[in-house]
C-alpha cells in the first residue's frame, strides 16, 4: 500500500524544467487536459486496493453480537411493513411508538464478518414495488453527547398518493454518517488497527410525523446509542 501511494505521488510530481520540444509540448498539453481526472482516478485505485486488502484481513466466523437497543418508549418486536430489509445483518431490532406514529429499525454487522456489508446494494430502506422516492435531503443531527453528523431524509410516495418519510444514518462504533466513502474509510482504519468492531444502520419511518419530529426522535435514539458504546 505504501508503494502504491509513492507510485501515485511520483506520477503527480512536477517534472524538472527543461527546454520542451514540439512533441514534448503536445504531450504536456495532453497531460494538462487529463490532470483534473488524475487525482479522482488515483483515489479510486488506492481505495479499491485498500478495500480488497482489508477484506482479506481478520475475516472469521461471524461473531455473536447483541442487538441495538431501542428507545424505552418504543414497543419492541413490531414487524414493520414499510419494506426495510438488511438480509445479512447479524442482529435486527424493530419497534414502534404507541399508536404507530413512528417505526424504528436497526441492523447490526460485524466489520469483519464473513458475509454481508453494512452498505450494500442488496440492502434497502423501502420496498421499491410499493414506494418511490420523491425527495432526498441531507439532515444535520446534533446529539447532546456527540459531534453533529449528516443523516438522510427520504420522502416516499405510492400510487395511491400516500406519503411516508424515512430518516436514516449509519454508525461504525463512534463514527456516524451517511457518506459511503467516509464510512468505508473508517471501517478500513478499524480493520487495519484492531480488526474488530461493529457497524449499525438506524432508520425511522412515519406517515404522520413531520421532519422536525422525526429528527427529535433520532437525536434521542443516537444519544442512547452513544452512551451504550462508550
């Protein structure tokens, strides 16, 4: 990995000054045109190598993990019908507020489990055959005992004109975000340092609560979670 980084750095190094020939001038022009694309491509290459490498480290039989705790006011065990699914999670928590005003969902993964990823194309926050997203916005959550981080709010519509809001975010140990690249880099760091840890997804769904009410429920939940992982 260190060799790859030095190789990429060398490619981006400025050449020594010299008298350019006509062919050198043409090459320089081509390099100048391609230069804006070099850094993103190099980062993708480095990240891909790092990802493949870390996948080969510390892989073991799936450990036993306790599920994520739901807020005290939530009724646990509720089988949600909104269509959220994380099929390869090691544990799943489901709950609902009294009178069904909001539903809770969380799934937990080990960062070194043999199969399954916290962020994967097979995971979903809604049933695409029943719902379609009409809006997706970033929401900054500011827990009392943790730094602010970005969650994502999705507004869904169905063919009958009904709407539903979903607020979700991920946490790998103490780091929370919905930015896939940041989460994967943090996971790689954990694998390279101690090889252990857990990753969780949190989701809230409601057809009656507004954005601010869902955000308040999320902050209450994340404060409880932070106290548990410390």
